[in-house]
């Protein structure tokens, strides 16, 4: 991909995420207040639609998520889970109203990302991507371990 194509892709992805996240934040705010659980679930639906839009952009440009995009997504997901968990613990009444829709929403995002990874990369490549322990083996990584009784 040329520099111009990479910049175009980045601008398109940012436009998608900024527009959809704005709508999701408004729905989350209204859903956690007077709106109710249906607006909270709608906010998670909007986030899933933004993710699908990002996947479509990746397909058009014949690329995958960059390492920076993956890191940013993981930080936002983990931070959101922690923020909602802390709010459920410390904000009076928040947990009673929002635990079920938040659990369903975060679960749907998790399932959506795993589904994308398995359908795009296959189960073996997804497992190898997370199997980082293999990279730190003392024998150099790729060779199988020798049995205890074997002498070389």
C-alpha cells in the first residue's frame, strides 16, 4: 500500500469510528440515565456496526488491523470494562440497572471480534497469534522439545 492509500484508509477509518462512537456515547449516556437498557444495548449495536465498517474498509484496501489499531482497541475495551465494573461497584443504583445490558454488550463485542478473527485468519492462525509462550522457549522456538531421556 502506498503512503497515500494508507493515509486515505486511516482517514476513512477515523471518520467511521468518530461518527459512530459519538452516537454510541449519546446512547450510553441516555441509556444509563432515563432511557433504560434498550438504549444501552443500542449503543453496543452501534459500536458493532462501526467495527463492521472498519472490517469492510480493511477488505477494500486488502489489509488487516494495524498493531496500533489493535492496541488502541484493546485499551478501550479493557478500560470500558473496568470503568463499568467500578461504576457498578461505587455508583448507587448503577449496578442494578445496567449490569445485564453491559454484560450482554461487552459479551457481544467479544464474540464479534473472535468471530471475525476465526473467519478471517482461521483457528490455527488465531491460536498461534496468542501463543506467545512458544516465542520464548530456550531451544530457539520452532524445534520440538527433546524428551528427558534423549541425548544429543
